[in-house]
C-alpha cells in the first residue's frame, strides 16, 4: 500500500475498516519538502450513493470541524476523490484502551487505578467540550457521542487521551437522530439509549461509568449475548466494584456507582461533574493521574519506538566532530541505567541511595546531568559538568542562596554513577567533608 496516490495524499498503509469506511495512515506532501502524517477515512464507494449514509459521513466531518480540543482529533478536510468521499484528520500515534488492556493482561499487568482515572478524566474533558459546544450561529449542537467505548479511545505515548469516531453521534445538526434510533455498542449503552428514548449528555456519562468500572476492577460489567446485556442494563443495578475487588476504595466506588445509576435523573449530571469528583478523590487519596502517569504505563506495556525512516529525518547526519559534542541520549546514560542520589540530610549524609532509572520519559532530563563518555576530564578527575567547591561557594555568595536545613525540601544532588574502574570524584569528597564540618 505504500506509495499509493489518493489525490494529494500518499496512502501508506491500511489501519482499519468498519461498516461505513476504511481508514488509512497517509502522508500529505507540500512545497519545500513539507510533509505530515494524517489519517484518511474513506467512505466505501457503494455507500457514496446512499444519501443517509453519506449525510452521516459528512456530518461527522462538520462536527469535528466545530470541535477544538486537545482530547479530540482535529479534522483537516472533507473531500471527494476517485468516486468516493473522504475525511482527512489528525494522525494519533497511540494505542486503543482495548489494546492496552489486552497487551497488559498478557504480560500479567493490571491497569493501575491512577491510570484508569487519568484516562476517564481526559475523556470527561473531551465530552464536556462536545456536549457544551455551540455552532457559529450560537445554537447548541447538543452532541451526544453514543459510542464511548475502550475501542474508540486512544492513548498516545505522551499520555494524551483522544476520543475517536463521532460517526454515530446524535446532534441537533442532524434530523435523523430522533427517538427510536438505537446506535452504539450495547455493553456501553445507557438504559435510556437501549430503550430508544431521546438522549442527552448523561448517556455518555453512563458509558464513562462503565469504562471506569471495567478498568478499575479488571472485569466486564455486562456479560452475555446482546439480549442478555440489554436486559441487565435496563432491569438490573450494576454490582458494586467491591463485590469483585474486595479492597476497592469506598470513595471511588461511590463515584463509579453514581455514574451508573439507571435513572438518569439521579445520575451524575455531566462529564464535568464526574471529572470534578474524580479530581477531588485524587487529591484526597494523593493519586497522580496526569499524562505522565499514563505515559509511563504505555511505555511499560508497549516498550518500543515507532519505525524509523532515515529518508524523512529533519536532523542531518552528524559528522565525527558533532557526534562527540552531542551524543544521543542513550549513550549519555551510565551503564545499567542507574544513578547515585546524594542527599545532604543529617540522617543520610554518609549514605548513597542506588536508584535504577527505568522510566524512559525522564531519560532526557538525566542526560543534562551526565557527561558523555568521550568528553575529556580534568586532571583532578572532575568532568565538564561538575562544579568545584570554590566555584560553588562563589555562586552561592553571588546569588545569596542559603543551604540551611530549614529550606524545604532538602536539597538533592544527582551525580553520575561512579564506575568501579574510575577513581572517586574529588568534588564528592570535598562536598562530603564540607557537610561534615557544618555539623
């Protein structure tokens, strides 16, 4: 498929196919060597002549054009080429939540609660934006996604969550989404959606509750055939998460159960309210659920980088001289990926904590502290990135910096791990002596 032309795009490979369209990773080329990766969602040719299907496809593009949010893919173009319609949109370099759960399960890993909450928090932001959006005339669009499922949620390696596929979204901009139309995935439908009643944003809140329930318990909420699943949704209350995970947090359980109330009049009223409740829980429980937590998890589940293409690189090939001056980050790291952390605290002044750095998201920060192996050192064994004691004293005096113990938190100095074949660093010795004298 690589190199296949489609209008002004180059189709690189086929990603997926559904009931209405097929999806391709494509490349858009411009003048002066400009290019960017995009997604081409191409309507099947036989459906291009079907008025209602074509209208749904076009409305999806128009809705996405009205939405502008970091957790929703951006649309670039709606066009027609080679006898069919297509949508050009943002390429999301990531994995679906479904894939994350499956691959993590094969590795014996469960989805951490902070990751599950982080995913749902970003979904709440995306849905709140869509629910409250107005068109250019100031009229509410009244968008209801109707298909919020793990398969339609992607997480990038940077920990950014993207809500995909607004193809079956209900909206005031389309007249064929009246009561009686049942669209979506049964296991994530709200009771009123199963019954074919008019929907509002609370239907998507119910779907968020199902996702949060399943990610935090590691089990499917509704099981069985389509008829059995619909019966459970309409007639039975969801079992509390603690019935499946004995030590489940009571506070988090209350939030989940309120999102799953069958009567929408008593359900969490909006995605914004659900996000607020989860954020308060994270603060009280001291849980970190931001993008960095998600990025760490994705890096552990999918420990690989994207395929490299030397022909598309922007940085020119390095010469021997530049290679010595700017080494790749992986070459800057000490053997074993470890660091010694020296903590100038009374209880730990003579102890070194050996910390293994296995988080790829912070390697670039540590690279700033580690001198490349091929850079020369001074005669006293100090590398180009170390600061001698007398220079440190001058710096502290000029900047009026105090190292008194009352300054919170205690200063932490990261030092390059000393290899067995290297002599002790004189700066470390001098620093230890000075700290001992201060005692």
